[in-house]
C-alpha cells in the first residue's frame, strides 16, 4: 500500500506516524521555554512567481536583527514549503492569548523597533501575492508523545477540515487511533492544534510532526503497516467510517526549516548554535570624524 493511500484511509494517526527517533517539533513559547505552546499563531506568506528562495531570504533577514535589537519576545520559526503553492510559514507560540497580546503591546511601545519593522514589511510586501494568519489552540488530549525540537529540520503539517457538528466524532477517531499506536508500540509522535481564529470552511485541526530528515517520511510507510496490523480489519473499518462521516477535506504538506527567516529563542540557539545562530545586531552608522583642531594663530 502506498504512503498516500495509507494516509487517506485512516485519518490523523497514520498521517502523523514517525519513527521514535524523530522528535516532534514543539514551538518555543514567547518566553523561550520548551513544551507545546497553548496558543499557536501561524502566518502564511504566498510568494509571487520567481520571488522565492534568495530574494525572500534577503527581505526576511531584516526582521530578526530588528526584533533582537528591540528585545522582542515574539520569537518565531520560519520555513519554506516543499509542496503546494510557493509560500513561507512563520509559527509563534504563546502561553495564552493574553501573553500574545502583551508581547504585541511591548513591541508597539518600542518606536525604534516599529520603524524598523515597517521598513522591513514594505520591502517584503513587494514579493508577496497574498498573506493570511490563523490562531490555533493546543489540544493536549489529542496529542501523543510530545517532545522538543532539537534535531528536527522539516515539518509535516496535516490540515483537517471537519464537517460542522462532527467534531466530537473526529476527536474520538484520533483518540482511538492513539490507543492503537500505544498498543502496537509504534514510534508515533504528534501535536494537535484546533483553530480559534482565522479563515476556514469548517472546524480545522492541524497535526504537526517534525522530521530529522526525509528518511523519516519514508519510514511512515512501515509505521502505517504496523498500525494497520494492530488495528485489525474491524479497527481500520471503524476509522474509514469515521473519516467518511466527519472529514470534509484533508491536506498534507512538507516544509523545511529556514534559519535565515527565523527569530529563535535563546534556548534553541544554545541547543543547536551552528544551525540556528543568534540574529546579528543591526549595524551602527559609522561615527562622523572629529573636526580638525583649529590652527594656532600666527
């Protein structure tokens, strides 16, 4: 059975299966602490044809040093899409909606920071065809084996749009599959977030799985077969029935982390300094040479 057919037949669990060695990415919260954020803010920038890669890296590179110089706590992970439309995602985590608000207010009080960000936004906007943002709430009750981000270089993000009124059934299917994974002893790890604010055609759930390399994605096929064997024919039928009755649409995409477009918290930099690198401080203007001393009068 192909990876795609496995994915479309068993809803969330197989979509999020990874090897035990592949850590799940849990975005740092605004204070830089480890652990899944209660609130996840995702901004998507859709790029004009020919404006991705180095051109976008260059405009995005203006943001991290400006934020670092302004001592902003609005840390974020930037990444590029390897599938679907040409776009970049920026993910930020917060302990609560109130902590997100506090970080925004702190940035806005810093007039020097806001001027630098305004300048960077204008340059970056020239490359974009569209922009949107969503706010998601962590669902610990639907997540499995959450760990930290160290060593991860890719994200697999699965988006489920659920039929109105069928959210409870979908959640039951995820919990059922989680139990099967635990029974089978698979290495599955995932974090689930549910939409709170943003454009959506229905209730949206995101499943986030981090990969050290694309070899981990290859290994999902084997993990899927192991899951199917543990679920048995009756269990797989139950999952397919749940899928048919609850899911309006499902989409899976792959993203690669981009340190050049990221503003990492200090603990990320400390854990992997060669990969993340602390943002460089903005260059200061060269000091004007001192006026020459007056010549003595004759």
